[in-house]
């Protein structure tokens, strides 16, 4: 499958392989290593690491270390709202970035740097704006507020839609419903490690996704 011009990292194609992402906000390097080890052990492929609002050299070094230690994972950056955060994600060697907002200067900078940046959208106006900026993949956020039928309802007035990651307020039980509604992927955040350990439902969900693809 050819990559979209606005997706130089090939994230859209990778989501066809496994339409699931984890969003992590570790408080320390040991916690980041532990969580990534657990996610890798159950077979998860895509993981976003939240970028602090004022990223420093230590965060960049952590990103570089994680990229080296977990080459089987597709690591990206989450919560990008500023150029400094985007620059930090690039310096850390992360494959893609995801934002909760639609910010044209960030998208333009990412395109200059040949980085995949997935903007956050909520309204039809924002979806249209992302399309005009050449974004082949967007993040519907917060998805739980809108419901799984919302995305497909935009197809009539807006025509062909970009690929979509549903994110915000979702857990393992929501994934298959959203995928059936037409999104390309689902991002899971705090629900994955709500009680300190990894949600045991994740391994079963990944197994069901593999069986679905094989069928």
C-alpha cells in the first residue's frame, strides 16, 4: 500500500496491520521501560509517548534510548501543541507525532521536515481544514464525547474523509465498535494502566484483531 504524501512515516499503512495505539505518560524512565516491555510482550505495535510542554534534553535522551531499546515498536510522540514539542519529537527520533489540536504552522513545519503529524479534529470545519492542509490521517478527539457513528456521518457533507484515529475516553471494550464504524485506528490512554498493571483485556483484544485479519 502506497504511503500518503502527508504521511511519510507510513503510519496509515501500519495501522492496517494493527489498528491500535497506546498513549503513555510515564513519570520516569524506569516506568517508561516497564510499560513498553509489557506492551511489547502482548504484541502491541504503536505507542505514543506524551511530550512535556517544555521538553528538555533528558526527555529527548529518553526518547532516543527507547527507540534503540524497542526497535520492534513504532514509537511516536503524543500531545504536541508547540513547535518546541515537535522539534523535541524529531530530535528524539520518534517516527510520528500526534496532536490534540489542528494547528496549521505545526503541520507545515512537519511537512517541511518530512514528519508525519496527525492533527486533532472535532468539528466538520476542522476536518475540512485538515484535508486542505494535505493531512491523510487525523485524530478524532475526544471521541467518546461524539460516539462511533459521528465519523461516518461526515462522509455525506465532506466527501471522502481522511483516515481517522479515534482517541479520548476509550478503552479496550470500545475498539471493535469504533473500527466497525469506519475509523482506521483507536488510541487508548490512561485506561491501559489504570490500576498500575496492564489491562488484561488488551491481550485478548489483540488476539481478536489478529483473528479478524486472518479471517
